[in-house]
C-alpha cells in the first residue's frame, strides 16, 4: 500500500470518528469543556473585579491625601521640615 494512501485513509477515519463525537444538537461535551473551564470565566471576572476595586480604592485614597495636602498648604502649614 502506498504511503500517501495510508495517510489519506487515516485522515478519513479520524474525520469520520470525530463526527460521532461532535454532536451539533447537544450531547456530551466533557472532551471539549472540563469542569474547571466551565467556571474559569467566573473566576476571572471575580479576580478582575477585585483588582479593579483595589486600584479604585488606592486612587480614592491618593486623591484624598492630595486634597488634604493642598488644604494644608493653602492654610499655611508646612508639610516638610
């Protein structure tokens, strides 16, 4: 049997076997999507919300400190020695 013919038969067999696994109207998709992949979006959303709140909290604190420093300079209190 020629080498190219064997490769062609293997590709046809792999394609036809994969068609049985891929069910367009549902079926078992554990081979494509695992349990952990299912919740990966939720975990990433929670982490990004936490980081966003952390950054916004830091920004609020920085604005507050800078506003207090401006008020103290306006009143005439020296901030450094």
